[in-house]
C-alpha cells in the first residue's frame, strides 16, 4: 500500500500530470496541498476515471487541501480543534468558511480522513512570510493547535495509525535547507521558533521518510535556477505515530516530478505500508484473489 503527499501548486493546472503519476506509481492515497480551488472547480472527473475518490477542502484560488484515494474515506474533518483563522473573510464563502477561536476566518489548510485503519491528515502549514510578520505568529499558533489536537488524538487511542502529511513550510535541520536566500536569523522556515514548533511534534509523531531517505529536497523555488543548482529545501513530510511508523516498509522522494513541462515547485513524498501490520480492514482487501 502506497501513501503519498504532494503540494501540487494548483490542481487545475496540473491535474493531468498528477493523475498520470498516481497511476504510474500505483499510489493508493494521495494528500494534496495548495489545490487553489473550490470543490466545484476541482477536476474530479479525471481522478474518478482513474479509479480515485476525492475529498476536498478549498475556498478560493489560495490554499486548499484534498485527498485522492482508491479506498473509501470516512470521518472527514475540515480542520482540527483550536485551529486559528487569519485575514479577512472570503467574499461569497462566509457561510462555509467559519471562524477560528481567535475570531478570524478559517483557511482551507487541513483535511482529515480515515482510510481503513489509518487516520490521515493533509496539512498546508502557513508560510510565515517574514520574521516579525503577523503571519508568522499565525503559523506558530496554528502549529501549536495542531500539536494539542495530535496529543488528544493519541491520548484517546495510543495505538492509532496516524499520519500528518503535507507541506510544513519548515526546514527542521540545517541539512534540509539548501536555498541560500534563507538564512538563520533573517528568514522564516529556519527560525529557532519554527524549528522548535516542529520538534515539539517528535514525541508524538516521527518523520517516516528520513530514516530511509536521509538526503534530498522536496521543494525548489522557480526563481534563480534553484532546481538545476539543487538549491532546494526539505519542507514536505509524512509524520507518523508509532503504529503508523511501524507499518512503513519503504519511502521515496520523487525528484523527477520537478522536471518537465509546468511542474509544481514541490515533488511527491511517498511511503510504503505493509497492510498486514494493520488490522483486518486491509488484510481482507489485499488477500482477495486477483481476477484477470
């Protein structure tokens, strides 16, 4: 079973490429970020024709998260408890947007689904913009609310196979940052506060990709020839609970998806799961005889 995350940077621009990759790489579940559209604008038909169901949380041309899955998705959650809002309401979307506990409008940055035994989240962590910017305070508050919710989920069920997947907009280690325009002390993504916020998750969930793929970036800016010079950063992660991490048998970063015509500036991150290590939900499905 293959689980993946990918910041697609506009699904309407890249849906053909994404669907081709899903089929070619035999992906079971894909968490997408930065879809940049409402559900009614999402190119659903292309995914359904390839055998994928969709769950979508999008409000406008910014942000937005989604799941594509070959398996049934249940317990859908558009956001988590305590998730703060930011900015002004989106015109025409006020009724569905809602507000956070800080009284500000919620953005489409989190989507939770259950697939079999797995509890999966597609997360698009706020960028932060610049040191001293209110958006950085929002980012840190957003991460703290997510950590609090994650703690509650695992306190309720310590054996929950949980994965927090997506674009975290943090390079937690120096080896994760290869873009020379980002500097400690003057840039987001590498600030001590952001790195501490990321590290606060590690008692709860762990990076399931780094132990298998210790090197490699997941994002390269379109500007300044960052990709040809390999001046990227690792900011896309699959963070799994102990039960999830124990089921992981392989992982990969699909760097070649940054090549070719009109690529996203991010690439897919994939982990392979042994379904027999989970419960009967997946054992029954994968043990069925093949029919040709």
